[in-house]
């Protein structure tokens, strides 16, 4: 303040000299009388009244600034504590939104989730864990675009709003009751999921029950490979594979964010619980579809599907074997569902079968279930009874959750099945999504993506980080319909690669490529794309007559059009009333419709260049 420019060592020496001169100890220091004497005599320099006044004002301003900073620091701390409703010492997206609203954020919940995720990642925080006090303090003090600056007035407004909300809840009891896990807490949801998976109610998840969980998170493999995976997991968790996984180990698995774990956020756990138990809270669209198909097949209304009723369902899935083959198939399905063949299959067992992606299950995608609903005239069942809910409005055919789609995409890209996407496997996703860069450009993009989610580029990206990559925009931003489109193209590529065994998937791909208006039926003009390829060369009038005859011969309504089941019958029918297509024909139709380039599926989303440009 007085203009001293020396070092700390020099000042220490000067201070000791001064104290010796005034006959006081270094520890004791100067009282007011001695301090006035020092200034008046000029022992520490000579100062005019004007200079002393300037020093006084400077010190006063600094003291005021320090007091203001201390006051602001305390205000920031109080606001953080007020927003931290669950007292976990971190602000979730919902808790942080209280602050964002006061400084002008007016976007949708989805936009805020994205903003919050970016904010966390920019500050090296996991969005699932939230923003701790250190990051919060930094954000509300940062006036740049990457910050979330709040004036004292803003902070006071947030605090007042929080107090008002607390007041609305009424007075607190003198001694609050012990905190319990509410119905929507993570612990409660995890326990509910464990119990839903524990079909035999023995308190352990056996090999088959854990395979159901693996299917829900998108991990698909044959039974032999799963048996090895399960044994390895049990060994790592010190569990006996013959007994199974207990509740404690299951909780540890879904909470573990490392490569050895299988972390699921609260939303994903809820989605899985809904899929296993449609009556757990809000009914999922998939649960409603399964229930509608079940009731449509249950012609005698006894809440069980008999041999003949299950065969009608099997026909919708493509089963075309004879009576003997069906008897064996039905007996096997009953064995899987743990029911006697003469008793029939109830809704719970039916749900389990259509959700089972193993070789012994009869897994059906949502779009396939929706086609069955139309095919079986089951629309009157939607919205009623179990799984429908109230209202009977238009039923959403969107898969259970966005993350379920992403997980399935991950496992389709994971060619070596090691639960990590390396540079090449990630490029497979990027190319399908529309990336047009060179190998060198992709190598840079891949390293950037790994850096954003703190993954080792040499090892690859695990499922949890892949979900993060898609949701935070590190590899471009995709809407749910775009992700669904990518998923369908990856499934089609898998079918093309698998040759004859993928014929059913290729037929479905042809159907969806030709179904331009996406109404689930091929009208006269849409069906002509297929007929022209297999040799039809008549006039429009001749085609109208041909199309009418085709519909009548195969029991289709010409006004509605030809659904997937009828198309499958037509392309397999080599008689005059059919429209037989070889595998090569089907592939050429896809190519002509712009879906493929040879045996490679074309990207469905244009303009996806650098992930960093998004």
C-alpha cells in the first residue's frame, strides 16, 4: 500500500529492525501509539496527507470487496444447499434447473437435459452424479458462454423461490421420521427389477434369469456364449453359478461404471421394470402391444393360449411347419415357460417368451407386434384391460426407451463381442449414421469421442460411455426416429451378411422400403415396385386387375393393402397367384429403392460430418 517493492525476505529483515528500534518483540507488533510515531517520524517512508488518504481509501475498498466476497461466498453456499433437495451434495439436472430458469433459460426439458449434460462434461463431471459445490461455485461466477453466471440478486431470487416451495410443504415435524427408499428411489427400482427377474422367487438370479436381464440391456448371444459370460461374471463376483446372483451382487452390477460392470441409470432401470411388469407404474407401449396380441389370440377368453391359439400367433411370426413340427415347437415353448402343454400359456409366460432373444424364445420387435395387432384385428384391445391404460388414444410404437435403442445399436456394432467398441467398430456406426470422412479423419474423430467420455482409445468405448456419446452429441446429435433408422439399417446389414439365414429380415426390409407412407400396408402403387422387378410389364389398368386378384387370393383388403405377413407369403409363393422373389431379387429391390449399394446398407442420415461441428 505504502509503495514497498522489496521481497518477503527483505521485508522480514526491515520489520525486525523496526521492532528492535521501538523496543517491541516481533510477535508483539506495534500498538496505535508506536504506529503513529513510525508514520510521523518517517521510519517506513515519508507520506503526505494526500498520500495517506489515498492509502486509506484503497484499504477501505479492499476491505469492502473482501466483505462482499465473503458475503457472496456464503450466499452461493446457502443457494447450493437450498437447491440440493435430496442432500446428496450434488445438484441433479432437475435441481440445477432452478438456477438456470432464474437467469433466463426457457427451453424444453429435453433441451435442458442436453444443456446440463454438456455443462457437466465441460467441467469433468458425470451427469449421472451431478454438479458438486466446487463446480457450482465456478459456474455461477463464470460470465462466459460456458458458465452460468448469477448476480447476487439472481442468487437471492433462487433462494426466495426455494424458501417459498418449502413453505408450501407445511411445517416440519420436530423430529423427522427416518428416510426410507421411496417408490421411485434407485434402490427401490433396482430391488423391483431384481424381483421381476427372479421368476422362481428363490432370491437368486440363475443363468436363464440373468440372460433375461442381458437381453433387456441389448446384449444378445447364443446360449453357449451366454453360459460362459454368466460363469465369468459369477467368478468375478464370487458367486456360485449353480446358485445364481443374489440381490447385493445384482445391485453392485448395475451401479458399477467400470468396464467390468453394467451401469444403468434410473430411467433405464424403470424402463426394464416396465417391460418385465407392464403394471409397474405407467404402462409401456410394448406391454400394451404384447397384451393386445395375447388377447387377440385368446379366442375363448380363458386368459391362456392353447396349442391352436399359440399356433395362430406363431403363424404371424413366420412359422410355416406342419402339425408335427408345431407340436414339438409348442411343447418346447411350454417347457421354457414352465407350464403344462394342456394348461396353456398365460400372459406373464407369453410376455417372457416374446421378450426372450435367445434361441429358445420368440422375440418380437415392437413394429412386428404392431403389425400383428393390425393383422389379428386386435385394435379394439388397445387401451383396455392389462397394459392398455385409459383413453384408447393412438398407441405409440416407439421402443420402450431411447437408451434401449442405443444399447441394441452398440451390440450390433460390437463385432468381436468384447463389450467394447474399438476404432473400426465405432466407424461402422458412424458410416451407417452418415459419416463421409476418410480413415484418417475418422481416427481423429474417434480420439476426440474417447476424450469426451474419458475412454482409453486403445481399449474402446463401453456400453455406458456409448450411451453418453450419443446423448451428449460427441458423435453428432440424433433424434429418436434417426436412431431407430440407424438400428434398422444395422439389422439389415447383419441380415445381408448372414445370407440365406437372414431372408426373413431382408423381406421385412423390402416391405418397409416400399411402404412409402409408413401405414403398415403396401398399396397398389407401392406393391408395383416389387412386381415390376420380378417381371410385370403391363399397363396401369392391367396392374390394377393383377393387384386386386393378388389381394383376393391371399385374403387381403385391396382398400387397405398388403401387410407384412401377406408379402412374406407372396414372395415365397412360386405359383401364378404368387410373386416369388429369390434372395438376389430381394437384394436388388433394396438397391433399386436406394436402401443398399450392392450388399452394403447405405447411410440413412445425410450431412453427418465431424462430430465436433455438431
